[in-house]
């Protein structure tokens, strides 16, 4: 019997197959669909600078600005695409993209490269330093360093103070204890750090910055309030004593325990608590103006009283009307130009056309999705959060005949101005539950009902989580106690023992 061996062979085999890829233009269309309006503005500005064939239609721009200088009062238009019909052509183009590239469209394409937000005698030296601080422009470290530069201390204390300031967190407190900082920083001594902290806490405003603990931060603020003219020092003495000796009981709302230990009445303790509301757990955040970019809605919804319905219009008055330059369009077919120049112009004309079509496609896709929302979520517009119903994106995608990824991109980072305020479009797409009566409710509606129950409870006998779940069951909503706890925490509602008033 011959031994069996292994044999390796190399073979070539031809076969037919398809590989799904998205062209750069397809990627651009889907990115533009997903862009919030601020990012779209930035994208258009960049294209206007880089593409010679793209220009603002000054005639339409002038007409828009003759009506009003306010965005809300401008004539709201979609663009050159048809918006009077059902938008079927636009969604057919979206569907055709998705049909051939279904696998690729499920991937997320980032537009981070384009998504920038738009918008934008002798004087007292210490008093001068405070007066020259530019409020709300520098970060906390810079502002504290500016104040610290006027400290009248030795060089070693100055350097120790800079080390301490480098360890401040955004709340204005030290991340580490003094001993730990001294151990980590070989260049400064514990004595210098201790002295620097004492000076820092007296020099820097607002009071509380430079504290090592929350308790120390609050006590520093109490000292500042006590030193102010016209303040009731006895009342602040009581506040300081409660913070120093009973802070944990105050946090846990154990007022009877405090009353028994101190001999103070409940009214005296509650009066001290009212004073404590003037104190801040994050004094560092009071000197830093955290810039929040303005929200620009993509869609405006108004109530039509005559027809008893809500109507939507695109708020694209903030986006300039674009067109392909007639001059360069003509030049792209001018055979008198050399081939290289004509190719360059033709490429820019094609890119300009594709960009304009992508923007119009985005506008129509967003508007059609909003129309579904107005139809399915009428309860929210009439009643608020309690009227919000379940609306999965898959259901909207089926109604419009597109992939769910298109709906997701159409609502991503988009905002809607409504009679109830400006809200994110994604809010209307939510899971939920059915009541015992068969009514559909979103989880947001359940949360709203839970908040109503808490607000209606007896403050002296607040409902526990099991009792809250039972109250919801009485309204036909059967959810577990742990779900009540989760929703209560998400809404910032404390547990029953902390809600109790005495």
C-alpha cells in the first residue's frame, strides 16, 4: 500500500461577478442629504470659492431679500425641483441610488471635513486686573491665570499657584488633593502649594475656585456671602454650620435627623436651604461662556386654521439660490478652447449641476418626511409630548418607498420650528407601547405621563417607584418598576425620599 501524500495545485478560474461601489458623486449626494443646514451653508461657501461654474443667482437672491430681512418671513422655496406634486420623481432617484448600492448605503459616510459650525492718585492693581478680564472669552485656566498674575507673593508661591491652576477641572475645583499634587510635581513643595491654595482661594473670583472638595467650595462661598454688607451673618453662620457638619444629611433630605441633632426647627433648616440655593457646585463654569451655536431650523410648521391642519415649508431662505454660470456652460462646448481648458470647465459645470441637484434632492426628501410626520404625529402638535405616538423609521421608509437609511439621513441633525418651539426632527421617530385600550403611545409620551403623576403627587407623601408604576397601570400603561426608575432618572426626577417636603 502506497503512502498517501498531499498535493498542492494552483489553478486559474474565470467568473462573472458584481462589486458594489459608490462613486464620489453618490457619496456627496448622501452626505448633503444628511447635513444640518449650518454644515450645508459651509459646504456651499466652499464650493462657491472652488468651483468657477457655480454662482449665486443674484436675481432670486435680491427678490428673497426684498420681502424681509428675517428668515421666518422670507418666501420659503424648495428650489428648482417640483414641490407641487407628490415628490415621486425625487424619491425614485433616491430609490435608484439605493437599489444598485444597497450594501454600500448602509455604511455611514462622514462629512466632518465640511461640517464646521457658522455662525461666531494710585490705582488698585487687583481691581484693575478684575476690570480688565474679558468675560466669557478665555477658558477657565486662562482667566484664573490672569487673576493669579496679580498675586503679591514670592516667586516660589507664584510657580506653585500655576501648578495648582493647571489641575483645576471645568467646575473650578482641584482634581487632586494637595498632597497628591506635591507628590506628582517634583518642582514644588507641599508648603508652597498649601500657601498658594490659600492665596488663590482669597484672590480669585468667583469664590469657591481652587477648593479641594465640594464641601470646601461651598464653605468658601458662604464666607464670601457672610462678608458682604447687608447680609444676615447669623443666617449664613447657620448655613456654614449645616454644610460643615450635616452636608450628607442635607443631600439625602434627612431634615428631621438634622433637626434632632442641632435643635433647629424644620422652618429654620428650610430657611437655610433657601440661602444655599445661592451657592454653586461649579463656580468655574460661571466665568466661562460656553458658546452654543444657534439652531437654524430646516423646516417651519404652522397651523392653518381655515383648513384645520398643520402645513410645512422649507426654511431654505438661509441657503443662497444657486445656478450654473451661463458663461461657463457656453464655454464648456466652445471648440475654440484648447482641450485641457474645456475639460476643466466641463468638469466644474458637471460638479455644479450635481451639487444643485443634490441640494434640491435633500430639500424635497426632508419635506416629504416631514409631511408624513405631520400626518402621523398630529397628536403631538395638538397636545404636546403626551400625544406622541410610535413611529418607526421603517414605517416611514415603507410609505415613501425608500431605504430606511435614507429616512435616517433625512432627519439626522435636522430641526423643525413649530408652534410648540424648535424641536429636533428625530424626536418624532420613536418606539413605544400600546395601552390596554389599544392606543399607541411613544416612550416620550409615557415619560410625559410619568412627570404629570409626579407633579400631581402630595409633596409630603411622594410616590415610590412601585406606586408610580401602579399609577401608570391605572392609565392602561403596563411597564415594570425598573423602567419607571430609568425614565425618572432620565428626566432628572429624584427618588421619593428626596422629593419629600417637610
